[in-house]
């Protein structure tokens, strides 16, 4: 069993946004040499998350952000007294910090309509990190 670890670094440009990282993830799977296994992706930060979502309609990413903002609006949380990002922490907890993808034939086995998104919930940030762990057989 092979184990491969790496870090994907990205920059975000808005307070809340979904950033498509599928190409970066597929590159890491190729580099790993794993043909069959699992790829674990972990958003390194308490105000970020990972999501597998439809890739065809860019409005869906806008809809996801709008939904999270309506479910958990800014400015209503005790944590805001510390650094005004209570909503981001709660939103990140709802979405979750990680995704695990099957690896088949040396690729992350996403369906036709799926991509991998980093969910920025407290940006913009010059550096956001996604920890990558890939295990399986070559």
C-alpha cells in the first residue's frame, strides 16, 4: 500500500466563495502514482470547508453561498465579540472540513457532473491550504 501526502495552496478573492480545485486534486492523484485507493482532502482552517458539487452551472456555487448566508447570517453570534467571524465557523462546521474521493485508474473517480470545491467562508486569504492524503496501490 502506497501513501502519498502533499499540500495544495490556493488564494481566495472574496469573503465567501467556492473555488474549483478539481484540476489541482487530479494533478496530485497523478503525482501519487496510486491507481486504486482513496484521496482524502482536508481544508486546513476553522473557517473553510471542502465540498463535492455539480460543475456545470456556475450559479450553483452562488446558490450554495447564498444558502449558507441565509442559514447562518453574519452578526448574530457570541463568537463575533472575539473576531466577527462566528458565521464562518458555523458554516464551515455545517459543510465539513473534508472529502474522501475514490481513486480508480489513477484518477479521482468523480462523476461527469462533479467537481471538488474549496469553500472559503472568511476570506479573502492570500494562502489557504488543502492537506492531501492518498492511499492505495500503484
